[in-house]
């Protein structure tokens, strides 16, 4: 009898302990569920889209950019490198000035750097590009054809031939003609001197993606080579960085940087437009056809697509399937290359 009573008490004790353990587990589960419910993130709100788009880069901003674009003719001779201000340019156009020596047209609208140069002389097709973009034009010197156009007021401009030593300052670190520079303050002062308009009135019909995810597939191309003639000085290489999703650039095996800031030139888009070239004098000066349009290559997001280009309302526009080709928001570098030998010979690329 005593043994049965002992067994009964023992079983009763086991049931109580098991019940307590179960209650404890259920309580712990309830607490865990409660914590999960408290810490579970609520549905995030959509990020507000900034209302304005920069006309030459496609980058969105909180405030509208209403200042007029400015184009500065930048010397690209090896003795002029590294140049000042080019990392700040929205678009850089590169093309030959004479022979296979190239020159740069740096377009500034999103930002205006502290110093720009070395500033070099004008060509008639430089002026036509500036006119088509409704840009204020800056150069130091001119070809005979360009001189006539500037004197006829084809574009609002200032030139170092008139303002050497005042608006245009010479650097003691380099020799002429690789040492003429202009500051942002002097450029704005020059616009005031000639009574130039400072507000933008016309924007090109450039088109931009909202994000990299929208970029269509193309031929893989992470390294791009362009050669103007046989000199390594004008052999440029663009390399795509998958981390930054930008292209950097070298010329003659030297990384292209900004002299003032030390900043690398980083590009979202690299374009090549094929155009007719013609030698027009004994000095090897060139005449470029920038009105007829032609074949093109567009490199962005590590891929290449074949496109065309057209002059629309004076501006050189990349085209795809009858519409302006979309660009990745950011800075762009546009090469004009000779139709003879052509894109297939002058431009190569590898995955």
C-alpha cells in the first residue's frame, strides 16, 4: 500500500514538472514570437525621385541647373598633360586638329572647375559643335577659317589672342603653347565683358536610363582601344571597373587625371562617331563633316552596341532604332574618328 502511494505521488510530481516545463516553453515561444513581431521591419516607403535631370549628364538633382553650358578648347599634346578641369566636364569631345594630333572640347554645365586648360586654338568644326550646343566658347588662337567665324559672331566667345595676360594666364611650369589657362572667375568675367547670356535656352535631345538595370545586353567589352595614327601618345585605352561601374582612361600608358584635383577621369559612357575627314592645308589641318551623320559605337556598363549618330538641331546625337540612344547617367567621352580607315580599324575592344 505504501509502495502504491509512493508511485502515485511520483507520477503526480512528474506531471506537474512536465506541465511547468510546457508552460515555460510556450511562454518562451510566445516571447520569441512577440519579439519577432516587434522587430519585423515594416514595408519601406519608396525613395523620392529628385525632380530635375541635368541636361548633359542625366544625373538627377534637387535644384534645376539653369546655367548656360561652356565649352573650353583643351590642349591634348603630351606636353599639355595632365590637363586641368577635365574631370569636371559633363562631356568631352575628342577629335583631330591637324594630322593625328587630337584636341579636346570640354563641356561644363553641371559644375565649373577652378582652373581649365591648357587652352588651345579654335577650329571651324569646334565652333560648329559649340553653336549646336548653344555653348559659350573659349579658345586661345584660331585657324584662318575659325578666325573668320569668330569675327562674324557665329558664337559668343572669348579668345586668348585678345585677353592673353588678363583673362588667360600663362603657367611658368610649361612652355607655350602648352601653358595658357583660364579660371572660372575669369571665364565668368569674360562672359560679362562681351555681354554674353548666362542662362541655358536650348538643350540637346539626349536621353538617359533611370538605372543600370535598364541597359540592354550587348557585346562584352571591358577594355577599349582607340588609336589616332601610329603614335603611342594618341593611343587611348578605356577600362571598365565593375565595382565603380565607370570607365577610366589612359593615354600613352598614363592614367588620365585632373592636374588640379588629382582626380581620375571616370566615365559612364564612351562613344565613337565615324565621320569624313579632309586635309585642307600644308600644315595638315583637318576639315570634319559633322552634319552628315554615320556609324557609331556606344560603350556603357561593360558592353558595346553598334549605333548611328545624327546632327539634330545642331547637336551630335547618338541614335538607336530611330530614337536617341539612351545613355547611363554620368559623364561621357565622345570620339570623332576618320571614316578612312574607319571604326573597325581604329577602335578595338576585348571582353
